[in-house]
C-alpha cells in the first residue's frame, strides 16, 4: 500500500509525489491542511498504469476543429470539445487524439482583443504542451490537410468560425411547433445586442409578435442541452457567444440582473435531461429556495437539503447556512443544485452557538498616518505586510475621506470564545494568535475593538468588562482591533470622533486625531464645538466644524438649528446630532477650519471634486444605457408594441419611530 499526494485539477485528480519515510511526521513531510491523500499500489488503478509527478500534470484544453457528419463528411461548422493531454506530451499528439489527418495547429493569442491566432511551425510539434506555454483552458485550433484550400483563418490571423467566414447566429424555434421555419440564421457581429437578434428571429420565423414580450434566447451546447438564458441588453461578446453559435428561442423572460436562473434535480444520480429549471431572486435564502424547489418537484416532507453540483457532476458540499442568501454563497446563474433527502447536521458555528461559544474572525485595523509602539517589526524595516489577507490600502496623507475605508484591514485568524467572556478576555485571546506576534502591544488595554461591517469598522465595543453576550454579537460578527498609544477606558456617554484640521491655503487636511466627546450634557452642536475648540486651543467663535459623508463626498457644517415645532404643544424639539441631518456616531470624521486663516464655508477637497465627478459620470453612463435600451426596444418591432420597461426591483423600507414618552 502506497500513500501519495493528490490534487484536484480542472482535468481531474492527479497523483504527485509518494510519501516516503515512516519515521517522519506529517509536519516534517510538509503536508498542508486539507491535503488529499491517495491510497493505491503505486503503479496502476483498475489495470491502467497511472503517470505521476508534476512533469505530467494533465491539461484541460479546448480544441476547435471542423465537425463531421455521417460517413466522415465535413460540415461547415466548427465544434469545440474539451480534451485532456499530459503537459509533457508532444503538441503533435493532438492529431492522433482526435483521429484527424496531419494539418496545421494554431494557438489563440490571449493578448489580442480580436482573438488572434498563431500558427505552430511543424518543427515545433515535437515540443511539449508546457514548452509551448499552454495552460488549462487554452484554445487550440486544428485544421487538417484536406482543408488546406479553405483556411479557417483570415489573412490577418483573426479567428472565424467556418470556412465561409461566419458572421451569423443560428436561432432555432422552440416556441411554436406550427411555425413554417424551424431555424434561421441572423447576421451578427460581436457587438450585436442580443435583443436585436431575438426580435429579428421572431420576424423571420413568422411567429406571433406577442413573443417579443415573453421570450428569450438560450445557448444550445454540443449535447443539445439548453443553457441559461442570455440577457437582452448584453452583446454577443459580453455573453461570450461565438459566431455560428446556436441559440434556442424559448418562451418565458430571461432573468433580470437581480435574479438567478438555476437547474435543479432530485438525488445525486442525475440523468441527462432530467434537470428542472427555476428563476429566483439572488437575495432569497437557501431555506426559501429549498421550499420553492420542493413545491415545484412535488416532494413532501421537510427532511431535505440542498447541495451544489461540482465540476465532476457530483453532489458537492451541503449548503449548511440556510439563512444565507444565494448571492452570499456565490451561487450563479446556470449552477445546478441537488435536492438530497436527509436533514442537515448543525454547522460547526451553530454547534458552538448551542454550547454558548462564538467563533469570531479577528482583523487588525491600522489607521493611516499613525505611528507608535504598536508597529510591527516588519513595518519598522519596511518589510512585507503582516500575514493574512488585507482589505484596502493606506490612503495618501492629506486626503480627507473616510479613515476606516482607506486604512488596511489584515486578517489575523479565528478565535473560539464563550459568550460569557468579557471584551477584555476576547482581546487577550486574540493576542495569542500566531499572526499577532508581528505586533508589539503592551497589554489588551492598548487595543480598541470594533465590529466589522461592509469591510470597515462599524460599531465600537467600548466597555472592557462587559460580557460578549450583552453586546449581542451574531454568529457572523467579525471583530477588528485597533492599536492605541495609551490605555483607554471609554464610558457609555463617550463618543469617539476622528478630527482633521484643514491646512491653511490648501484644499487638504492634516492626519486624523482621535477626539473623545462626553455627551452627558447633550448631543448639541454647541457642546461639540466647545469640545473641539478646547482640543485645538482656539476660541469657539474662531472655528467652524463639519461632518464628512464619504459616500457622497460632501461636508455638512455643524451648527445650531431650529427643528420643526409641534402644532399641539408649540414647543421646539431639542437639537440632537444623533438625528437628522447629521446622524453622528462613533468613528465619524469631523473637519475643523480655523477662521483666522479661512473664513469661507468651503470644506471640500480636490479628492471630493474627483469623487463627485466620477459619480456624475457613472450616473450619466447609466442614463445613456437605459435610453439606448429603450430606443432599441421602440424601433426593433415595427407595428408591434415594444416590450415594456422592466420594473425596478423592490427594496425594503425601514421606518424607525422615536419614543415620545
């Protein structure tokens, strides 16, 4: 019995080196976590000798060649088929594998936008696929010697899909069997919009004009299976459709940009043609999607779960997070889900939850423009960043913007901790992570903890002795730790703000400075102005402050204001910076302007101008795209009503009512 390292490649499972040395530990053999071990006799499997090692790694290539009809007759249509070759095999072996007479071999040049092709000289056919630079997914065009007079390439080396320079798409009628025509060829280019092809096909197939409102085009693969519908508003190039492809005109609308088209089947033994189809919102949960599929397939009971079919057409890992959305689990249109009988075991995170434990991912948050004793040894030597993934990068000094979004978040690892533990104990346990050794932190009191939402710090966890249970952390909550120059003990009335002083004569700001504001006397603009003035050692009347809204690239000056009075009591509501229009909270950026140098009301920067201009261009581009799509819809079908504009997806609306007691 022999143990070998195995890896799952696009072409299948491949066996690498044999594990030798009975006295060595797995760590000494450099066995990685979740490594696949293949158990066999070291020579053959099922009577077939198996080549091993990295030299003969299998490559999955896409080979294009002329299709054959009955009795070996060549047709004018190229066919694409996946083929597996050892990376150390000679390039010329492709003719033997496809049983094609020796002719010419062309490789697709990925650097060319028009899919240029490069011919391989015959003297290089004895070189291996690896020596020719081929990788998984490479495209190879084969032309046999009998077709030498009708080259499959133009003189410029651009790819065309048939002998007669195909510039059309074939559309098959799958809507009405009583139609006179079964299929038509629609002239097209790579930039032709799918909507135009569909409308022209309806007219040439002499179908009912009502189908313009309720039909879609679906690619047909080489086995005759209908694939996911193609959106109307994309081009053939965007849809990755090649000239000469076959599309089926089918009843029903294509899914919108917020919907998913999924195949699903019952059981793991899938027979071709038995898959069912469904269109669901990408924001639907796994639990709700399972219910819909069970109803459509007519299966009773609640002892079912979903699994995603893997690339081997086998049942993959179960979708354990039933409350997660399909989008969060990266389920895409065209994926196949399997209905498997049997209840799901609780996921590890839920098992911890049942036992009163949390599994918390820990991140390291490094504010920009900060120096102090917490810098890692690698930072001090200008070495590589600390281990773990990183979100974002340190921003340019002087840019005003969102301090959190522009700083870096580096993943340190996960910790498992009881809900009864305190925040201080969480910080202490996080300091034991191996990745944390890169940083120099005197004690947990020199760390500030935030929850992480949308890849940025969100809610400040301020009381070290408070239990994690009282913070109501969900099972998906992630925590980032921020280093401090001195110990911090924030009270429940303290608000942490990032202040930035405007540089005189420049449209820029200095580095951020933390400001702890005691709101015990109220959340008023005057109280905040006095606190900021004290920190800047300036008179209150000589400063002006504003809150920054990074998503809008706007500054809103903070000043006292009069809210709308009540008609019944004729009493003014007390101003509160927590409410509209400021919504002040921990971590917000406050800009400070010294009126001794600048007395205008402009807080903006060059970066804000660039951000607003970019948002304006994006909005203008979306408007033009919508107008172009509406124009195509109105002019495509003469004498028939154009398809109605799709309604925007519904969005939830939350209404918060304040307490008036």
